[in-house]
C-alpha cells in the first residue's frame, strides 16, 4: 500500500498521546489496494495480523513504499452473504511480543 494512502491520527489517552492510521481510497494513478476476506473460518482457526514491526519502513521513519511493512492494515465489512438470523460474531484479541536476535 502506498504511504500516500495512509493518514495519521492521534489517540488521546489519560497518560499519553498515541498514533494510528486511516486508509484512504486508492489513488486513481496507482494500483488499487489488495484486500483478503476469510468467510469460511471455523472455531479452531486463527488469523494473525502484524501489529507493529520496529524494523518496518514507517517505524524507521521512512515514508517510502518499498520497505517491508511496519503493520497490517485491517478493517471490517458488512457481509452481504450473512443470514439475518445468524448468531453474533465473537472474536478475541490477543497481543504478544515476538523478539528476534539482531539480524
């Protein structure tokens, strides 16, 4: 995803100010965003998303598009194939840190 398609916004907490990103629609001059959808996941499957990578381009202060990603852009949708009487979806968010040695 091109850096130009991200917008930074601040999150104000009681003890600090954090940052996050909005994704803008794809620019008409570049290839569109690629999104994946997993409609048939079952209870014993998990989807892992990269929360933050300190060696990614944004973390390194590089506003360029060719370095490996700092995080995974993700979103939610209204699934038009979902039956109106389907039970509410439940999910659990778990965050963990994975630390590798020096590369």
